[in-house]
């Protein structure tokens, strides 16, 4: 006689992680990178209707206004939503941090953010143009060379002296950069947001974060599905999509799940919150699923690691911005 193995899943509306501030962050959020303003408005409203309570955006995404409209029109109380945005690189000078935050709050139509990240440890030239580029298409660095530690201290002051941010964090930091920040800061970041998927499991920075009580939020959990990564696949020696990897497919079949659901559940099994991006209602609904993965499946997905980080400082801003630590 044969028996059928059954697998359970969590209610994503009830899955949260504790931050070092004592606040909680929902395990699954809606990522909005590369989402056009009108599309993202509908996506956020759909997500909130389904049960998402974690929305992630950034100044550079250019969609904060639409997200603010969506939240207001959704009927979901602002107090129930974990809303995060990010300080962009042209506002790293200390005197520019609070004005940049105030603009984000105005566009998002809220008095506070649940999380305010430093988007990159990179300082670009200040001015009205968010991403000033030179003749080679590379970012133009801040002539003063503002240190990200100095920027962080300005964020610390806002956290301590105002009620505009409830948590502060960092994004796209390397191990060396995060270590240096920790050595020169008063407040430990509540979270670090990084690219994370089985092709790049980032064990080094996850271990450092765990040692210091820093929560990890994963973006691009589906790996090379992101269209901006297309040109980097050959460079990383990768053929095909992560969601088509035989290991991912095999595990998805075992749990009667889609590859996307397995890749989201993988991050949560590692203790990371995760912000898959979509503007399609059916995909937003599909992504709001948590499967309890067996240990051997988490291990099998981890073994796919190729150290294939697609979103890097030198790739985004130019070779002169490659991390030196």
C-alpha cells in the first residue's frame, strides 16, 4: 500500500519576523522596482486586497506618488502596513537626507516610514537630477566624496530626533562595508536588503547580519528573471532561468507548488523576509504563498549557489564605484 506525503503551508498574513527595534516585518512584501506608476498603483491595491501588509519602494523607482494613492484608496489603515522606502544616492550629504525623506513622505502621503534604507553605499553628485551620468554613461560621483558612514549618522539623527522613521536600514552593502558601518555607528541597522536567490545565497553577509541582530530582506528572489540582469548571464556563466532549474522544478512538483512559490518559501525558511515584484494580479496572488520546506530541500536549493550576484555597484554606477572593502 502506498501513502501520499502531504505538506503544510503557512498563512502569509500571519508570518512576521522580529526586528532588533522590537517592531515586526511581514515575511512577504510587494517589491515595486521597475514598476511603472499606473501599473504599480493597481498592483499595490490588489496586493493589499489579497492580504499583503509590506510594501517596498524607493525614491529612484519614481512610483512613490502612485503607491501613496493606492494605499489611501485601498481602505487598509496605514497603521496595518509596513511601508519602506530608500534614500537615493544624490542625497547622501547630511544636510540633504531629511529633505529627501520629507519628499518621499509627501509623495507617499504618510507621516512616517516603517523602514528607511540607504539604497546604496554610493554618493552621487547632488542636484535635481537623481542619476547624473557622464559621457560614458557612468554615475557622476559626489565631488565631496561623502562617506556612507556620514550619511548613516544623519539617518541616525532623524531616527532619534523625529518620528518620521520607525526603523533605519541599509541596502546593497558588502560584508566589508557593513562591518565598517557597524564599527562607526551608534545604531545597528534594523535590516539589510540585498539580492538573494539560490544562485547567490550570500552566506557571508547573512552570517554577519545574524551575528549583529540585523534582519535580512531578499529582493530578486527569482534570480535572473529580472530583465535588467539579462546581459550579465553569460558573464556569470549561467544559461537558462533559475525558475527552470531542474532542482527548483523537482522541489516545486514535490510540494504541488510553482517555482516562484518555492523560491519565496526558500527565503522565508532561511529567516529572510522577501519582496517579490509583480504588477500582474494572478502573479501577486501566486507569490503570496509560504510552503514549509523540508530541511533537505532547503539544503538542495542552497547547493545551487554560484555566487552569481547580478546587481552590483560597478554594474549600476560604473567600474569606478566597485567596492573597495
